[in-house]
């Protein structure tokens, strides 16, 4: 779960900047995961194209499998259980409706958006965990015969919602919203704002309310315990992947990547694998707050 001591450069290739071949891969990622957005973790990995092409070729069969769907559901439920047990979350929907003036339609739109990220983030977390394990040990990850043969079968395309998140990028905002973005980056210890928060920024007063309640619990012992539980469960799931994955430092060197580039890639992978456990927990916190609190 540890992120690099020094934050590495993160150079994601967004969907609008992808070349035709990469655009095909991005569309395939969304289709196989059943999500309407390409996570920044994938966009950041795509910067290292020789690595990314070989990694995705190996990961592709797994991403559309029942196994990944089941693991994502398991992580989602674990997050809900542990966050509910460790934190008292207020009813933010009531505050937004009664004190700020949000309509029921607007509240429903926020809940739908949270559902999208709650559905997809665990899948991106598993992807990053598999890649990190492969780089760290140099061994084959997965290839384990599943207890349930159905785990190997491809599942029908599904998605949590048809909505495509509209994200307010950092260069789109100014004033109080830019200050909020800066506060979030500082509080999360990241050089960028995650996709989830950029999509929530369509409703700045909501995002400020959600962040102000979440911020004090970051890095507390109960919060870190939630993240550790998610990390442990995901690491075990990666090791039990029904499909084999092998792409360690030796294989990357054989692909022509220099040692320094491999080191940088490893730091980028560690960064995203670390932050995604927190992102899952944070979205769970937001969802509880928008469904009556606890």
C-alpha cells in the first residue's frame, strides 16, 4: 500500500489525445470493464507504450471475466462494511436539499455518478495490483485454477450506468474551485486531482461539503485500517487470478526499456496502486453520506 517516497512524474495520455491504435485499446478497456471512462491509472501506464501493449495483451482476457467482476464486488462490499463500522457519516443529501437548495433530480444525478466510480474503481485497483505484483517479484502472477469454473468465462458486457462522467479539468477552473482542487491535492498528497473528484466538481458546493467531512479522517488509524484491508484483499485476489500474467523487470529490459525508465514505471505503478485503495474508501464515504448517513 506504500506509495513512493518521491512522487514520480505522471504523464497520462487522455482519451482525446490517444492515437488511433491506443484509442481502440481504450475503448476495449471500457467495454471489458463495463465502465464509461478510462481511468487515469490506465492513461498513465499508456505513456510507457512498450510496457503497456504487452501488459494489456496479457490482462485483456481477465478484465472481461466473471472473476474480476466477483473480486470488484467483494472489494466494494468490504469497503462499505469497514467504512460503516469505523466512521460516523452525516446525511449530506439532507443538508444539500434543505440548506443549499438542491433538487431531488440533482441529488439523484450525484448518486448515479458515485455509482459509476464505485463500480469501476475496484476493477482499476485490481489491475494496478496485478501489474505491481508482476514488477515487484518478477514471477508469474495468477494462472490459478479457480474454485468456480465460471470465473474463467467471459461475462456479458455490463455497466453501472450509461452516464459518461463530465470532468472539470484543472485548467477549466478558477477561484474557489481551484482552491478546492489545491486543497484536495495537498490533503491527498497527490500532484493531480482524481477523475472522481473532477466529475463531482460539476456541483462545487456538494464537493466542498463532501471533502470537508472526509478530510479530517484521512491518515487516521481507522482510515488506514480500511485501506489496508482493501489492499490485503486485492493482493490476494491478484495472486489467485485465473489467467497468468508475467511482466517483470527482466521482461521489460528484453523489450528495450532502460533501467531508469523501468524504475520510473515501477514508481508510477506503486503510486496508483496505493491511491486506489483510498479512492475506493473515499467514494464509499461519499455514497453513505448521500444515502442517509449512518
